[in-house]
């Protein structure tokens, strides 16, 4: 077993009286595409920002983010800036918010090349054109002078990926990179990420609310709910046999083509208010399989098969398919 | 056969709308014709009472313009809408108000379509008052009844929108639309902003409401998984035109237009096996500068020389199915 590239352990984030992240941990292996799935407010996007120290100063972050033998949470802002963008790249959901609207795309890439690699002048421009070409922007050299508003949504996301890749990071953090895009463009961007992962031998952490996106792209998945990891493991196994009642509920609430026009099976209620988290399992109030023990204390993550963990007290019955459908 | 054809509630014929773009004063003075975005380009369809007709397509295909045109929020350049035997464009005064009661539009983002300063009860009561649906004395009871219909507790009447979750707000928006007993609901991406578990709740609610009230639903969505679940029939749009229409089961089982086929391939699926091939290359053409012939030909993997010069008409291919492709039929 080789050491993971990135290891996030016991991450906790407090913002004022709120605790949007209670306990999140996962490892990312070299060359792996890891999915983090959860609904809005689950803490999945916040996790990526916490890793890179991008949270506002009002937030307090605890735990460990181990990267290349050091804890990123303990680094000075200056040292962290050397890792961010250079060793770990990031792309966001809204490229229009992340790109500078008054700078040509080419300049935004060469800026990154100068800051991280010390490349300047013609060499930087040539490299920038190579990067745009690599992410599938046609006539890359001519497009260096284009402004973000001259690009379509898909092209902007490609340009963002080019900027993130400028310093050849070993890890790319992607926060809902395709959520704002049309389905055929989403498909193109996901295939691009997979191709780049292979070509550049980097790892990708993909945060999304769309389980279909995870199923089509990721090797492993971490399911988060109310700021906690509920289960994690290989994608195919988790989707075939979830080991957490929440995952089971999510999968069952999706439309099934064989049951068109019939009632879906939603999860009752809505996610917990972050100011009033329950004492036990955060999913227990909505869970059809909850037993008294679920309400008492937060169940810890426990092994649930090879390379799998789950925080569900009924994981064994779920994976054995011993629970009657609700 | 289409079981709803006998009770045609709304028919759209050749709906056409372009939005001119003005490029500065100089262009205006020189008198050159200004370019225009052709958002709707000869769109025709009909929907029966109690039927769910889905309109799918990517951004810029004209589906939201269609929703707004149907309730006359946007005027048409050409074409007409026939609702229950009357031409909607000719309605005025009381008759138009009556149409606006019978055809209700619900938007994607209930947070921006609900008044943030009005309680849920006030919002619902306002709709009832405007359309004189109940006597002032019966209003509170009707509000409670409406909340029950959309699965909200009666105490929700005292809440402000910000105190509700996204799913609850969408229930309020539906309750407001239902308060005036409409016959057709035009739902523009109403589940798109919701989390999956909540999405399923709203989808069930729509199916329930339709069965109970016999509503026709024009369900506009980019989410093909939900469309497949909810729709009886489907219209696929590309750059302002219908490229394919027909019964949902048939379209999803065997799409006839290459664009429909690509859309279906692009939907991320669980347990479907992965493909490294891209479902559809290229991007949407600019609606300002529509391609000659078939507007889809620059992206179409099957394009032939004829597709560049001759626009395929939307024509019957099989029972209840239309497609606009030189290759089909």
C-alpha cells in the first residue's frame, strides 16, 4: 500500500456558531479520480476550499490536510500560496466568477506560468497556446487575445482548466465543474478531465451533487451529509450495494427508466438545519431504517467491506440486502 | 396512439419570435438591418387535458421563450396559440384575465418569484383575491386547503419565503399557481435547482396533482432523466426549432434525430457502463448566425452534403412521431 497523495483527516470547520463541517476525512491516491457527493449544504465544496486555505478568516479549521509530508493547515500563508495553484490546482463551478473579465485569457494563463514556473515572454505565450490546445480550444494561438465574455460557458470552463493546469499540478480539485453546463458540454468536459488525468498522471477530486457524474467518471466516492462522511469506497460497489441508509435513499430517489410515471421514492423531510444538528446520526430524523441507537450518539466510520467504510449502524444489513424496502 | 389527442386543450401553430440585437448608433444610422436572435422559429405542437408534454433542449434552444410566449409575457412575431378553441393573441380585458387564470407559469427559482416580504399565506391570498376565487371570509380556509394540497403544514402560512427550504418554496409556488384552478401548468425547469431527494418529492407532487386535478403540464427541462419519468410526450428543440417529437417511451427507446440520440448518450447514468467517446462534439452555433440547411449539421456525425443546403422539414416518421432529419423515415 503506497502512501496517499493527499490525506484529509478529521477536518472540522466552524464559522461563528455554525459547524458546517463536523468530520470529513479521505485519502486521494496518485492518479485517482475521487468523487465527493452530497446535497447542498453538506459541506462538500467547503471541504475543497478548506484544503487550500480559501475560507474567510472568520472560519476556524481543525484537523490535518497531509500533502507531501506536511500539514497544509499548519503552513504559513506564504508557504501555502506556493502549494496552491502550483502543486494543487482548482477549478470552480462558475468560470465567469473565477476568471478576470477584463484580462485576455492568454494573459491569465501566462500570469499563472510566470508566478509558478517563472516562464516569461514568447516561451510563456507558446506554453499558454499549448495549454489551450490541450484542453480542446480550437485555433488556440489566436484565442490567447480573447476575453472571457467572448467564450461560451463550455469554452470558459476549458480555459479555467488550462489555467489550473499551467503549473502541472499533481492534484486538481474540481468543484461542480459541469453543473452550470448543458448536458452535451458537461459530457465533453468530463471526458476532457478523464483524458487529462491519464495524460498528465494527476489525481482529480471531483465535487458534485450528481451521482450519475460520479458513476461515469470516478474510481472511488465519498458520500457526505451534514458535514460528515457517511460512507466511502469504490464507485461501482457503492452504487450496487450501498452501505449507508442515506446513500440507499439517494439512489432510490432517482427516476428508474423501468418505472416511468410511477411515484418516485423520495427521502422524507429536508437536510438538517446546521444550527440544530441532531445528537446522533445526522440522517436519523429522515431515515426509514433508524433504530434507537442511531439517535443516541454519532455512529463512527467502520469498515464495511474491502476498501469501504460506513457510518451507518445498519450497514451490514444494507449490504447483505437484508433490509426490506421502505 | 395518443390518448390525449381527443381532448386538445392548447395548440401552438408556427410560433415565431426573434429578438433584434442593436449594435451601436452607427449601425442604426447607417440603416443596415440589425441582426436578430431567432429564439422561436416556426414551433407547432398541441397538448391535451391531463397530458404532460416535456420540452427538452439545451440553453439557447428557445424553450424558456416558448414558456413566456404561451402566457403572453413575450409577444410573438408570427403564429398563434389556440386555447380551448379561442385564439390567445386576440384576447383582451376579462377574457385575457380568464386565460391568465387558466394557464399558470411556474419558474425555476421560487426564491426570485415569491415576494420576500409577504408571508406564504399573504402570497396565496393575493392570488385568490386578484382572480376573485373565494369570498374574503373563505380565504383563510382555502389557503390552508392549498397548503395541504402541496404537502405543506397549515402553519407554513405564517412563514416568510426565506424561512423555507428550496423544496418548500417550490411547493408554495405550485400552491399559488394551483390556487386559481388552472387547466394547464407551464413548468419552466421547476425541479432543476433542487437536490435529488427533494426533486423526487416535487415530481411525485406533480404526478399526484395531475391525476387529481386533470392538469395539462408543459414540463420544460434540461434533465432528461426526470423528463423520461414524468412525460407522456416529448418535444426536442434545437436553435429555435423542433427537431423531434413523439411519445416519451418511443423517443427514449429509439431516438430518430441525431441530436436527440446525442442528448441521450450524454446523460450521465449509473450502472450503464462507461464510454470514452464524446456524445456530441462542437458547441451550439450562434443563434445570430444560424447555419444554412439543417441548423444541427455542423455538429452532426451523420451530416451529408444535402444537410448543408436544404433544411429538413418536421414530418411524420412513425405513429405519433415527427422528426426533422433527412436521414429518418
